[in-house]
């Protein structure tokens, strides 16, 4: 028997203002996306903004449904839009912001497991890491240089 140790490294910033202007702008696009969330059931609003290599920004928000599992998270709404409409463009960066309607969301909110797996697919497809920034409605921002920090054991096409 031998033990396997997995290390992840993220950067933690106290405030968005500590980050470069282009990242602040991308996060502001995520705030805008968040405002367009359709979340009447959870009242938890999430926005994601994706920066493509050609500079285009693609936005997505969570879209809920009375049949709960039919809804979709912000991150997957955005990344599937990018895949469907800009298939030839690599994804450089994703900025994510979440805000609960009934309480303050001041801690960084990471993408859920299913969204991590979806992001992983595109990171493998484009053979280039995707930088991920995530936060609540304000306050601290976490940065990961690759999806792999958030989901070390990704399931990929190589197993199929
Ligand atoms: N949600 C996201 O949009 N992204 C995540 O990574 C976590 C959860 C949404 C799904 C649902 O509409 C609401 O937040 C509560 O789970």
C-alpha cells in the first residue's frame, strides 16, 4: 500500500479591487449575468462570465424549473453556450459570482461538482488550463489557475 497525496493551490484575495482591471471587468459581467438568473425556487442567484481567447465574453446564469432537476447552473449555461456558439475559441477565464436573495453571501461560492466536471471536459478538449475566479456578492475572491485544483480526479474520455 502507498498513500496518494493530492495538493491543490488557490489564491485568495480579500477584495475584487486587488485583481487586474480585465478580471474586475469580467467579474462585473458575472454580476450582470447573476442579475438575469431565473431562480424563483432557491432564490440563489449565480452568474458566470467566460472570457474567450478572441476577447468575446459569454454570460450565463442559473435557470430553474418547476421540475427541479430540469434547471441548470450558471456555469454550465455559460460554458455550453460557449461550446455551442464559439466552438473554435479556447476558454481563457471564467468568473463566477453568487448571491442569496435572503442573506448576504460574502464567502466565495465554488462551482458545484457537476459544473466542475463540465468545465473539465472543455479544459481537456482545448488542452489549456481554464482560470477560474469565484466569489459571493462582494468580499473575498478565490482564483484557481486550472479546474484541476477544484476537481483533481476528473473523469475523461481517455477512460472510454
Ligand atoms: N447553482 C449554480 O448556478 N451554480 C453552482 O455551481 C451551484 C448551484 C444554482 C443551481 C440552483 O439554481 C441554485 O444555484 C441553488 O442550488
